[in-house]
C-alpha cells in the first residue's frame, strides 16, 4: 500500500496538480492585491473617494467608523464592499485562467489538428486527387 501511494505521489499528474494548486493560490493572492491596491482605489476616487473595502451595513443598528471598528466590536454585518472587491478579483482571475488555458491548448495542437492538405480537386472533372498528382486518374487531364 505504501509503495502504491509513493507511485501515485510521484506520478506526473499528481505532482503537476500539486504545483498547479500552489501556483494558483499564489496567483490568487497577487490578483487580490491588484484589485485591492491598484484597481479599486482609482474607481473609488472616481466615485467620490469611496473605499469599497469599508462599505458595510451593520446589522445591530449601531454606527461604526470603519470595518476594523465593526470587526473589533464583533458586530454582525453585510460587508458588501468586501464582496465587490472579491467579485472583481474572481472575474480577473477567471479571465487570466481562461487566457492561460486557451494559450496552452493552442500550443498543444498537433500537426494532425492543423490539417495539412493531402488532396486537391481536378480542375476539369472536380474529383479528389492526391496533391502531388501530375495527371488526373479519372479524366486523364494533365495538371
């Protein structure tokens, strides 16, 4: 059983999956930082100095100066600003993963998928003939 487990762990697919998971987690952190520190501040500025990460509705009826104050008080809240940031992070991450998968799929195309033509149509009788043919096998036209 231990030997079988070792073979599973050392298989290329298991190792690739682990590397992909670690890379994905690190990339998610970078995207979150991009959204929180680069994208949202200018959007907040355009909308009148709004800090999206501090947008919330306290459910206990009290007023809190910031999200930190709300969290320190332990009050329940709907933190819709954090949700907006996370939704934008999700869209950006999804788009980047889509582009990466599309690029990888394009790189993996084989010659067979590229479809190198092996035949052509005779200009006289329109029959399919080998691309290197010098004479049509159907109508005997010289090509």
